[in-house]
C-alpha cells in the first residue's frame, strides 16, 4: 500500500506544471517528462523494500539472501582496518595520558542502524521524530557535570551532542551509520551507551558497536568513502521480459500499489495498472515513449562514472547557489554498478504449517534493481537523482556517455526528479583506503 504521504505528494505533483528541458543528446525514444518520472517512481511497490530494510536492521535477513550468494554480504561489524585507522593515523597519535584538564575527554565512535520509514530523517527538528533527537536524548545520561549545569541554567533539555558521518533524509535507511559523542566523564562504558540507545526505539534503531577513539576523530571529515545502496522495485511477482541484452521491465504494467491512486490528471484518469499521460507543454509528443528499461543498460551508464573526479552539481538538489559551482560539487566515484535481484519472502511472518512453496504463492517475490554507489562524498539527493536519471536514460536508449553529458548542462531540469527515499540506504562509511573487494555488485 502506498503511504499517505506519498499519495499526497503524488497528487500535488500531478497538479503542477513542469517545464520540460530541451535535450539535444541523441536517444532511441523520447525521454519521460519530469511529471512522468515522478508518477512512475512513486507508484512502485515500495512496501516490500521497506520490509526488507526492517528485516536487515533486526537481523532477520541478510543481503546474501537477496543476491543468492554463498558468502555473507551484509557486514554487521565495522572492519578491523577501519578501526585501526581511527587510532593509528598520524593526526591521532597524540597520547591521551599526556592530556590534562579539559583536554582529557573521551570520544566514542558509535556505529548504528535505523529504519528510515520510522523516522523523519537524521537531523534534529522541533516536533519531529528524528534519529539525532533520539540519539542525543539517550546520550544525555553520559554528559559531564559542567555540561549538565550549563543546560540546567539555560532550561535546555539534558542531551548529548552527536556528530554524524552523513545526514539522511526522511525515509532513508542506514545500516552502518557512524556518529560520535564526547564527554569528560571517565566512568562511561561502551556497553552503557549501546544499551541506552537500543532502549530508545527497539526494533527501529540498533547499535552495531561502540568504541573509544582519539579526540581528533570526526565521523564526517575522517571518512574516506561512503557506500549507498538503492533498491528499485521492478515488478511485484510478475514476469519481466528477457532478451540477449539483459532484463527489461514493463514499467507501466507492473505496479500493484497504485490501485490507491485514482486522481484527475489533466483530463486523464490514472487508475490501477492503466497509465495515460498528457505531455508537458512544448514537448515533442510525436516520438514513441518507452515502456521498459534494461537493468544491464543502467549498469553500463553508471560504470562510465567510475574512477573520475566530476562535478555533480546537476545531480544535486536543495543546495545553495554558492555550492553549485567549483570544487565543492566535485566527487570521486570509486564504484557504480547495477544488478537485478529478487527480494526474499519473509517466511517468518507465517505459521509453521505453511510450506515454503505456499509462502511463495501467498507473497510473490518482488524483482528489483539494486544500485551500489561508492564515492569519497555525495551531494544532497545526489544518489536518488542519479538512480532516477539512469533509469530514464536507459529507457530512452541514450548513449553510453549520457550521464557524463548531462553534467555539462546548465539547468538541473536536465536530470530526472529524485527517486523516492524509501529505496535508499546508507550502507556503510569507510575510514581506510577503498578496496574493490568490499563491493557487493561486481
């Protein structure tokens, strides 16, 4: 079922007028308009994806079941190499025993997972249920006396201060998010911090590890790479077309959850599995609109980004004009791949008398496209825009360098609207050198 928030967003988007970008790059079919991209993205069956992330968070499933791989792919603990880098890098070799007074503070590195659908994003905001707000409230039990007195004098909440590797938007899941907390108390134990946070929202947030690190450690600035994973529903138990080039999905014929969506759309009705589009004003309607996209084609488009330092300002959203030009928008992508997979049915939701074969009939497996992106940094909504644009370009039959050419555009309308946050997951953050061996999608 579509969430009510997604339905309201889709309804509002249908009422808006969009100015279509005049693309000059060659392609086999006409590109979807911004309105069509929105409608397609938000009418996918997202609930199975949210359920998968919830099961991953609680240890009920692993990504090995998603890829049907023999070796486990979901790393539940940070690697030992990352842990060593935090303690042995040149800037962190200062001996804490030589510190006195206010310099002698304890810094804790906290690795945690949380379910994106359960929170209003990471960043603390008044009146909203955010991960930062919950974590800092839990850390309030470990602040030192001086900080406690300051907060009481100002009539402020008794909370700690948590720095984070990357702020996630509402709906975005994290499996190995990294944050840090410092205090001048010497009696705080790692397991006490872990228990305090785990008690805050059982089943929705889980601490993976807590370790004491050098005070120079910063979860954001010390990180050398970040890995995001995006799961995009292709079908809901339906067969997709196969050919020599890869797997194609009929994007206008496999939505199940859009039965809830029945809205007036410029004189046309969008209902069930039937889609009728009114093209944006000024857009060439004479060309054939694609009805499918090739997962392997998306993979080819993304691979063109690997090993390059490029400006992704056209793929960013909600950034100030001062950050839209120059080096601040440059990112180095280590790995960018896409592959097809099947979401496993959660047999644990059924009683023991239901056979595995019967479960598959009751809950048909969802065919998905998985996108793995690893880079030194990411801009706001960059991953979601990259995923949506890659799908649009693959469906249109664009050339291999289509994404590279879009970086030279002068308007962000050249790229597709961001894909829904429900499919995005901050997989982990690395503090050692990147190694291709960690990649999930070869």
